[in-house]
C-alpha cells in the first residue's frame, strides 16, 4: 500500500508539471504590428521611430489639414498630416467632397463619402468640435490620388487576411495542447485506481508527457514564426533604385529619363511580389509652394509613364508624393547641387513579410 500511494503521488506531480507547461504556452500571444504606415511618416534607417502623436483642435476653431487617411471607422477618419500627427476627422451629410483639380477652366468633380478610403491623400477644411476632432466642411483630393488609394487597399487587404488565417491556426494548436493536458489528467486519475497496472500506466503517462512537450514546442515555433512574419510586413528591401532628373520648372520626361524608366519597368515585371516607390523633389529655384506642386507633378509624370507605357498595375505603385525642396540630395546654393535636386527617385521594394527572407539590405520606404 505504501508503494501504491507513492506511485499515485508521482503521477499527480507529473500532471501538475505538464499543466503548468501548457498554461505558459497558452499565454503566448502573437504580437501584431501596423501594416499600413504611410510613406510620409517613416524615418531614416539610422534614426529611431517615435510614437505617433494625436492632435486635438479647439471647439469652433477653423482649421485646414493636409495628410493621408490611415484609418476609417464609419463617419470618422484618422488623418495623419505630413508632420506625423494623427487627427480625427468627422464626416457628415453636409460635408462637401470634391476633386482637387489643377485645371481652373473646368468644374470640380463631386465624390461620395464611400470614396474616402485608407491611403488617400486629402485636404480637409472645417472647425473643431467638442470632442477635439475636426468636423469637415470640405474634403478635396485628386483623381490620381483616389486611384493610388484604391491600389493601396488592394495590397493591404490580402495581407490582413493572411495574418487572420495564421492567428486562427495558432488558436487551434493551443486548443489541441489543452486537450492533451486534459487527457493527462484522466490518465493520472486512472493510475490512482490501477494498483496492479502501475507499470503500464507509467509507460502511457510517459508517452502523453512526450506528446504534450512536442505540442508545446510546435506552439512556440509557430508563435515565433508568426511574430517574425508580422513584424516584417512593414520592413522593405530595396532591389534597385534610379534617379530621374528634370530641367528647371519642368515636369517633362527627357529621352534619357524614359530609357531609364524602361529598364526599371522590365525588372519590376520579373517578380510580382515587388512594389514601386516614386518620390518627387525640387530645387530651391522658385517659391516653396510652386516647388511642392512641381515635385508632385514630376512624380505623377513618372507614374503615368510606367502605367501607360509598360502596363504596370496601379496596385503595385506606392502612393507617389512630392516633397518640394525637402530631402535635398545636394547643396542648393550651387548650380550643380540644384540640378541634382530637380529629380524623382524610383525604387523597386520587396516586403520582408511577403518574401519570407531577405538577401539585400533593409531600408525605410520613405528614404
């Protein structure tokens, strides 16, 4: 009897240990990261990334805001301005949603609230409400920016669905581990009454313990792999980068520029997992507002050439932006420096999260 009681105590101790291991595995949660950072809010590789601030607007204060729609919840938009601050924007039935047109001799096209989607570059005018949000009287954007936003959504949704499927599979693995733990408890209960079959019960318990340990190892491996893939969705590798230069005050592509674009377009067609980033810049010649518009026109000219002449799908082109005189490549005080700054940078990017591995140096898409 003394030996039987000792054996029973041993099985109970084994059950408690396995349950503790299973509980620790169940507490592991996959860490999700943001998959939709706007290119205008990302920083250089060598700099730290600060937390995004949330701005508020005093009630009744008139405000004009320019930025990117990063989230939509019903009639509320989350807009991130070009300085990296988030603002809540309220849309109602009286909000006018119109085209931001460049041709002053035609009327502005009207849009519906349903056209306000993630990735859309907008200009918002309105007044602050009691909640600190901006109640929009008028929202403007261009037709090209709407096409780009639709392309961004078509890229993000499949990735979000893949993450959801992976989380579901992880939950199923954890459920299986719980089931194994329950089976081990039943085995311990049987061992308490099986005085004559102690050796057989011991062998069965050892097998159940090994199965539980194997399940825990699989759960840990799955969690680590999922976390690594999710954290890599917003990290990109640069496959190739070219620079297109322009004449003073011009957004017209030269013959050399078209040749360079032809070459990079052919390389982009080789791998459907790649996306193209287009960023326009200007020298300090002229006024700042004119240079910002000119840099956007240069970026749009490059995007239009790739789409119209090489059938590059819009969903593979990241929102083209014009940065004006900022992010200068050379000294604007010299003639040669200003010539280098009148440019558009075109880069082929590959998401680490989609590729699964990286063979080239990691960079920031804003760079």
